């Protein structure tokens, strides 16, 4: 079931194109149950698009980055007013252990800053609320961050894993 919504040809999930009955939370939960902390996964749930020269003209303007990694996950909200992280992570912005590897649909790694990490139930609650409202989830508090923080980017060292695809 989750192939349709989560196993996309990229880690980008465009909410404007999903059917209203798409059960993204169950899909994320199933993948997390299957892979857990052994294969942390990262997606971008796009709410709105805009003209963006960095994306070749048309790119995401409002989105939620969502990570699943067993008992923990990751969240980052980006909209036209700025970039936001869960308030519980703000004190970890300057942590020495800054990034942990997460993987996209192809098995390519990216580094996710530890300040984005939250309990997995917070991830599922935020996604459920986003699907219903198409707005920044209010089930947790957010802290604005300066865009110079490298919250999601290349991993500290190169990682690649083989991701099992479902038929």
C-alpha cells in the first residue's frame, strides 16, 4: 500500500497531487516498522510551490521534512517566512554530534542535524495534522532558525545503502 505514496521516484511527496484519502501516516509507520533505526528514511512533503530559480523555475515553497528512524524521527518546517525546527531541538543546534545519516528512496545518504530529532509519535502526529490542515502542525512548538544553519545536507561521511523496493 505504501508504494503509491512513499516509494515515489524521489523523496518528494507533493500533497497537492495526493488523493484526499491517502493514508501517508500508515505508510510511514509501515516503513518505519519494517526498517526502523537500521534504515532512517527522509521525505519532503510539499504543500505549496512557487517560482524558485534554484529548482529550475518551479520549486517547493512550503514543506515539511519528515524523517523516520525507529523510536525517533526528524521534522523541519519551511515556508515563505523562514525555517523552523521543533522547539525541543533548539538547544541541540550547536551540539558536537551535529548530523546523523538518513536515506532517501534511492539509498543516498544525507546528514540530518540532531536538532530536528523528535520522538517518532511526534512525527506521525505532525504528518497527520499537516495532511488535514496543509499548515505548519501545531501539535508541537516550533523555533525559527537562521537559514545559515546546515540542518539537512551532505553526510559527514559518504553512506549508501540498498533500499528494498516493494512491488
